[in-house]
C-alpha cells in the first residue's frame, strides 16, 4: 500500500514471517492439486498472484481508487474478487 516501505533490507526470516498466508495458501493449493480438485503448475506463483491481487483490491477500496459506486460497499467488492 502507499506509504509502506518495502522491507528489502530485512533478513530472510523476517521477510518469510510476512508470508504466512501465502505459505498456507500454497500448501492448500498443493493438496487440492494432489487430490485432483485444482490445476496449478506453480502453486507458489499462483497463490502469490492471488494474494497480491486481493491486496490491490483492498487498497483500491481504502484509497478510493475503484469505481466510486463501490466505495461504501468494500466488503461486497472484495468478496466478488475472491469469488472470481
């Protein structure tokens, strides 16, 4: 989000702590692929893209960078992103 500095000087351990949801999603996606319920050639990449997209969706509501019609219905907006 705007105004938040990237932690590019943090240790790998510190950075990894920020990606708990990514790693959980990656594990769940791998399981779904193994069970034949999902398709993914690269679960880490696919989950990373989805999490980044969700953050972008949230940011667009908080910073009012989405269509003004959705500024007061942020939950519906983000839920629709998740559904897609």
